[in-house]
């Protein structure tokens, strides 16, 4: 037993001694040379190890070196393929007893490896070829050359390393053909290779471009792989953002290929894009994805095919499942069935069809169909999509495709749009804010897309809002931003007032317009739309009417058709704008029913109204009009023909507003002239007659021209009581004080009818004529009348005055006054014939001064003078009729002085005692007494004395000191008592004369 124990102890000592002694049997240089030569042989590159090799024997035999390097072929960016801080090799023990060094495992410490492809395609990682820096002899067999192939060229390589490790390595990849750089750092991997016929296992970790990776790869037989035979491969790659596993075989062949299954789980999309040579549209939208598929990779043409592909993907904007097949050949191609739920369809569609407008209004959407993806080209068939949101509900089914930048397809749709304005503006940005009035829209039809062309056929669209309802049946299209249409429409606006409020526009008389409805057929493009068979109706309002025709919406809106407008009361309509018109009287209706009709043609800014018919109350007219808006301001031109113009009801209506029997003073209200500058006009009027309250005009033609604030009215011809005339009136509103100018001339007037019409004086006959020229200026009517300046004249030839025989009246007046009785020569049967009646006046500051007045008859002459104050509406006119010829004598020869004084409408005729007193005072008092005594006599002298007062009663004071005698008249009593007292007295002869004179003018003081 003791001997056994001693023997075992000696064996242990021997074994331990062997572990420490045997490695020293081999010099360290042998280790360095062996390791260096073996690596040079295996790698086909010169391997250099610096310094001696250090050995350790426990717990295993290991050899460590210092720095080492593996040479690069010439022409690359640096001399070494790899530089290593240290190399550690595990050495087999038993071969050492035979003084042989065999490496079981070696480790690269801190290697820095460069893999490089030059721009000409040459690479530095083709190991196994002869070293470019090592001489070869004819006895040394050639190493394999050219790109790596599984053609057996590397089958003879048998490193017998057992295991290979890299600790904290770095690998830099440079591709000069694509200007690409990739970097692997922190490489810690272990390669197990017991033999070339045994399984190769590679496990480890590394960091690729900042992303850590875990590798686990198993290749069943490296020799089978190198010799091009089928080889089983299992690989798994994990990173922070993805896991990818392969399970299958490398099929027979010289190229590297794969047949098997692939499974992936992705949470970092950037990892995929980094490995693709071409981008995948919409990949940035992806957040997570899972896939499983059968994979077949053809190493010959670089095509990878997927079958039984199941893909699920999620992003911020969508969730997608896909089942089908695909391939990758630099671009991704897929074909299969998809099921999509999208929360943001606009973001989802942008990478595939960035030019589609308006998708941002589409809410959450579900869609399914068959999709084919080929790079950037996409086609979808058997598609169904449903969207539901507060803004848009819709269903669509059909097929679409995208080739390059061209989107095309066809589908059926049925949608409900809650607010059409914002929705439509996304497709046609230039639509006005009025599009917001469309409100809710229901639409269904068929849509076809072809690039920037969109066509919708069989469209039925209905809109409903607070201000309008519409329906459209037909087709629409859009080419770029140009909208086209071809269909029928119906539109109804229940209230224009509501439309006015909604648009915040000032639609004229919107509150007077009731319901608006329109039908028609629209066709053309948005820059040239045509509406045929257009019927637009106004109803249920104060203005009603209809337009039937066509319209064109191009650069300007043009109309062509028949227009009719009517209303029950122009007065009520005017009141809405603040204009008060007088009410009707028993003389006839005024400013009530009105109507306008005619043919409208042309653009709205240059509109023409032909065959126009106008009606207001009992008035009617026809004419042609053109309204042009294309200048600096609107211009209205036209002609108007009336069958007659009866203004009597309107004059009666305005007169009814004035106090009975009173003439109102001129208005001091400022004359508005803004309207004169609002437009230009050129209008002509013709009518066979014009009827006024007293005056009747014959055939009349007039032309009114308004230019730059100046209104000029010309009446070149007017028929007037057997004669004719002309007049021109100008109103200049360009300055702060408007200016007027009037010129007129009348010829061959029948004096009796004319004077009777204008003044109620029907006792004169003859042929009259007048001329007048006046001008003035002022801010009001009163100011203008007080500024009038000008000249005028009038004449009557070969006429007569009925109701008086002036010769008989004058010659009998002396006897009548003496006898205190009425003179002869007065009465309906009496007449005074005259040859000529002329008058002239001049006007200054509103006062017309009678410069000349004379009436010439066979036995009588009448002289006159005085003034008419238009500004203050008063007159003071003196007339002195007298007898002439051989029989003229006495008071008749001297003349009877008459005077007309007072305000307009209330002037009084009276004997002008003041005038007569002035004449007498101009003579010597004695001569006057003698003259009166001789020619009149005592009794007559007493009568005239009563007329002339104290002057003819013997007073011989000078005219300057003589008081004016009182006129022979009896004033109307001021009190009832005075009226009663006056009524009890018989009229004096003087009063009878005055009443007779008043009768000539249609009004007497006494009945």
C-alpha cells in the first residue's frame, strides 16, 4: 500500500512537472513563428507578430503576443487589413511532447479591421489568395483568386483552430463605388470551428453604427458550404430595435443563397432603411412591425423572394395587416390582401400621393383590398373604404393605382360632408368665403382619377344650409385647379335677407326680396362656365320677377335672356332706403305698382337692356339701355319713348303735401350733389305729349347727359300750345356750391291757352314768344334763387284781351268816377285788340327788373315797369294803360296807373295813386290845378281828388314833401265785426273798378 501511494505521488509530480516543463522544451521563437506562419497561410495575407511570445501553462497552455498586423494588398487606403493590440493562442498539449506547436484556439485582442472596396470594384477581403507582398516559387501551388465563390477553391483550407475569438474589435467598411461608410465597434465574438466538416458556431455582440447587435449563427458544415453543397443555416440577430431569425438551408451552387423561413420583430424603422439601397415610400410612418414568411434568396441576381408573407404594422397614423407575397431586388415589391385602419389618412397618403388635396378633412378610415406595391408604384384593387367623422362620412369602393407621380383609378362613392366650404377650399383654394354657405352636402357618384385630372360622373349632390338648398345632377371634373361641370341644377334661397346677413354684404333691397329659385344646365370650366336654360325667379317679396335665358361665368359674368321685374308699391320700396314719397290722391295712384321687362345682354359690367318696357302706375314707356361698369365709374346710356306723360297725379300728390293756397318758401336744405358724381349718363326721351296740372306740352324730345358731375339737359324741340320751343339746363355739381344755367326759347305760342295754363289768365289771345337766359349758384334752392342773374324777353303779336274794351273803359272812366258808377267797356262781350305786346327784363341776384313793357293797340297803349323778386318771392309791377290818337283826352289820355304788389300767390292789383302823385308833383302845382280843372271839371276833379288825396285838392308842396296818397281800395276786414260793418256798406265806385280789374285776372275782392 505504501509503495502504491508513493507511486501515485511520483506520477502526480511528473504530470505537474510536465505541465510546467514541457512547454519550455519549445523555444518561444518557435511559438511566434508557428502562429505567424499558420495565420499567414490561413488568411492569405502576411501576418507579422512583433516581439517574443509569452507562455503560460496553467490552467491551460497559452501563448500571448504583442502587436500584430495583417497586410493589405497595395492600392488600398492603408497598409494593413487589420492591426491587433495582442493575439492569444491556446496550444494543444500532446503535440508539444513531439516539439510541435498546434493551435487549438486563438483570440484577437482589440483588432482594428478595414474592409474596403475601391471605386473599380477591387476588395481587400478576398482571403486565401497569394500574399501580394510574399514571393512564391514554382514549387508553391497558386492560391485561389477572384471574388468569393462556393466553387471549392477554399475547401483545402483547414485551420484546425478549434475556436477563434475577437475581443473589443473594430471594423470599418468603406465602399468607394457608392461612397458608403459603415462601422462596427465593440466586437466581441467567438467562432467555434472544430473542423471544416463540423458545425461552425458564431456567437457574440457588437455595435453597428451605434446600435448594439447580438449574433447567434450556426453553419452545419463549412466544407459543404465552401464546396457549393447544400448546407443547413440557422441565424438570429438581435438589436434594441429589431429581432431577425433565419432557419433554412444554403442551396447548392457557387453563389450564396438561402431557402427557409424568416421571422422578424421590428421597433426601429431606421434599421431597415439603412440596409436598403432604395427608400420604401411611407417607411417613416412605421413604428412597429412583425413578419413571418418563407424566404428564397437567389445569390446569382440578388433577388430575395417572400411567400406566405404575414405582415402586421403599426404607426401613429395607422394599423395594417397584410397577407401575400413579395420580393426585394433593390426595391420592395408586395402583392396581397390588406386590412387598414387609419387615424390620419392624409399623413398616410402623403408619401405615395403627395399631390392629393383635401385629405386632411378625412377622419378615421377603415379600408381593405388587394394591394400591389412595386417600389414607388402602388395599385389597389377590390378596395372598400369607410370613414366616419364629424366633418365627413363616406363609403367608397373601387380600384386605384400610382405609377411614378401619376395617380389613377375609378370608384363609386357615397359621402356626407358636414361643412362643404372648408372641404371644397382644400381642393380649390381660390374659392371665396361664400362657399361656406353651402352647408351640409350629400353626394354620390362615380369618380375617376388620372394624374391631375379628376372626373365624377353620375353625380347627385345636394346641399342644405340656413340660406340655401341646391341639387346637382350630372358630372364634374377637375384638371389641376380648373373645375369643370356638365349637369342640371336646382337652387332655392328662402330668404335673401338671411343670405345678406350670412355673407355680411350689402345686397340692395335684400329685405324686399323674398324667395329666390333657379334652375338650369351648367357646363364648361371654372374660368368659362355656361348656364343654359336658366330660369331664375323672385317671389314672395316686394320685388318679384323672372329671368329666362343663359349666363356665362368667365372673366366677367354675362347674361343673355328675358328679364321681368315688378312690385306692388314703389313707395314702400323707397321707404326701405329712407326715401319718403307722397301718397296717392283722388287724382290717381302715384308711386305704386311698377314693372320692368326687356332683353338683357352682355356682361354685368357692360349690360344692355333692349326692347325694354317700363310701367309705373298708369305711365308706360319703351326703350333701350346700356349700363357700363368698365370705366372709372358706371355709365348709363339709352333712349326712352313714352306714348304720353301724364304728371298730373304726381303734381297733385306733391301739392297735397303743401298748405292749401300757400306758396312755400324756397328750401334751404343743402342740395345733394354726390349722386351727380356716382355715374355718367346719356339718356334721350321722346313723347307726343306731357300733361301737367295747368300746362300741356306737345311732342317733346329731351336729352340728359351727366359727365363728371355735370348734368346737362337739352330739350331741342317741344310742342307747346300751337308753337314750339327749346331749352337747355345745366347743373354743375363739381364744386361745393352747385351752379345752374338755363336758356330757353318759345315761339308761336297760342297766348290764350298758354297764359290760361300757366297763370289762369284766359282773356288774352295772340301769338306769343319768349326767350330767357339765367345762371346762378348756391348750396340750397333758396341760395340759388337769390343768386340768379340773366336776361329775358317776351312778346305777343296780333292778339286781344277779352272782358274789357280798353278804349271805352278809359274814356268812360272819368265820367264814371264823376258819377260814382262803373265805367263802360267791361264785360264778357268786350274785347281789346292789340298789335304787339313786348317785354324785357334783366335779373341780378334773384331780382328781375322789368326794363321795358309795352302794349300797342289801335286806340290804347300800355306801359309798365317794376320788378319781381324771385329770391324773396314778391313782386311790385306798375302798368299804365292810356288812350292815344285824336280822341285821347282827359284822364284816359293821361292813363290809369295800376300797381300789382305782394307775395307770390297773393299779389293785389290796385290803382297806383303813388305813381300818379309822383307825376303830378313833377309839374308845377298851378299848372296841374289848371290842367285838372280844365280837363276834368269840378265834379270830376273832386272824384280824382278823392283818388289823389290832398295833392289834387290844392296842396302845392313839392313831390319830396308830399305824402303818398292812399290807394282807392277797400281792405279785407281783419275782424268779424269789421267784416259785418263792411258788409252793410255799399261798394264805392272805386271798389267796383278794382273788382272789375281783379276779374280780369280770375279773382275778385267781392262777389
